[in-house]
């Protein structure tokens, strides 16, 4: 009789790590409903809320990153790493996983290091076109490395790499409402071209400034805008908008819960260039202007963006130039049906569907080999 399937999934810190992790877990459960899945995250990061909300158990480690500005603080960081290693070992001994998955982020380091040391086969999933530090360190110990971009043998042993793409939120692909219904859901006019502006769940200061500096142009453009400001910036933006007369073509929200409807409503998106978002745009065929965040490790968002831009699958505006250029470019692009059509066609060519299923199959194979 086959053993019960038991899988650890570790990592997090951002939605870009957490959404793929949950998608992989869901795919494993779809294939093996009796599977036991345990997440391991960093105890003060967003995975501690998002994972239980998705229906999975999670254990938290006190792990955190090094402080590059204040080296003295790293004494505390080293202690947290040591403590996390001990806790990870205890969690693994108790749970007895047959395979481990790392999706990047602080917690995946100690968890997968201990799994590998205890003879448990490991798979890592790298979302970005430029590999993260944790995954680069774990690559030697991993048996399989699932990637979403070409030329990742710059970072990882070629024989371990599998081109799978990034798993995305399944709810986005299952949205069945029409564009007209989606636009009405946001209280806007289905006859008008619609631009969706998103800067992530917390928002993006430069992207928000771009809108605030061009309210008159938006008002006179004949297009309408759905604007996710992010929770951090929302109150101050509403305060600034009070000094401007009413703008019915501008739907301002701190956070969009139904992103499936938002993407369906949008003729064009302005977005950061996180790997998860880019995978969503590819699968949905969404025309997009990418404004990569400059505040990420190794400037990986610019590298993500250029992988699309070099194939005429997206437009690009540098963060420092966004307040001046991005709204003007968006208004011109959303009115150019030929350009929108070309962007849709080219970005769809880059889509890698069924990523979560492919990764789940690899994880189950590793686990069954370890029975």
C-alpha cells in the first residue's frame, strides 16, 4: 500500500512568492486529495495570513534578511538564522515530508537546507528572470529547478532545470463575466476605453504620483481609469483629490479584491514588473506598460520587463521617468487599436499554461521515489 503523500512548501514574503506556492499546493491536492501539505514561512511576513486563508496549515520561523546598512544588527540576524535552522529541523522531524518545495523568500533557506541534509528530495521554483539569492544558494541541493524564463542556466545547473512558467491565481483564469459586466461592476462606462493602474497591494509611490500629476489630461482624454492606489497611499491620495473637482472617469480604490474582473475590464494595464503579475498578463493576453520597481534585489523587475519588451510583448517606462511619461503613453496606446492588438498577440505567445500542474507532477514524482 502506498504511503500518504506528505509535502512541505516553504517561502514567501511577497505575493509573488505566496500565490505560486498556494497554486502548487492546490494542484497537488487536486491530483491527490488525501495529500498532507504543510507550509513553512517567516513568522512576521504576509504568508502567515494568506496561507491559512487559503486553507493550509503554516509554521513560522523567526528568519529575516541581513541588514546591509547596520552591520551590528546582524548579530541578531545570525541568532535568528541559527534558531530557524533548529526549528526547521524539528518541524521536518515531526511532519516527515516525502518532498520539499521552495518558492523563494527567507524561510525556504533553512527549511530546504535541513530537508536536503535529512535526505528529503527538494524542488525549487524560481519566478524571476534573475534568480534570487536564496534559490541560488539552494540550487546545489535541489534535484529539480522550475523556471519561467529562458537562459536560467546562467544561475542553475542546466540538467536540473525544467521550463514550467509561473503558477498564477486560478481565480483569474476562471473569471467568466464579460468585459461590459466587469466595467459596470466598477461603476464605469462600457463604451469607453479603460486603463487599469496597479502598483501592488501596498501601492507604488511613483505610479501614484504619475496619476496625480496628470489628472487634467485623464479628464480630457475620453478614457477612464481604474486606479488601485495601495493601502499605504490611499488616505493621502483621497485628501489630494478633494482639491480637484469630481472625476467620474476615475475609479479610485485602495485594493481590488476581484482582480479577475479588473483585468477583464482593462484594455490596457500600467503595472510593476513582478514575475507573478507578468505571468498573469501573458496567460490573459493583457496589453501592459511595465514600470519596474527600482527597490528590488538585483533590479530583477527591469530584467523581467525587458524579457517581454525585447519580444514586442509589452511597453516599458523607467520608474524615474514615469511621472512625466507614463500617463501620456497610456492614453495614446489605449486609443491605438493596432498597437493593442499587436501587444495582445505577442504577449500571448509567451504564456506557459498549466504551470502548477506540471510542477505538482514533478513534486509527486520526487515524493513517490522517496517512499
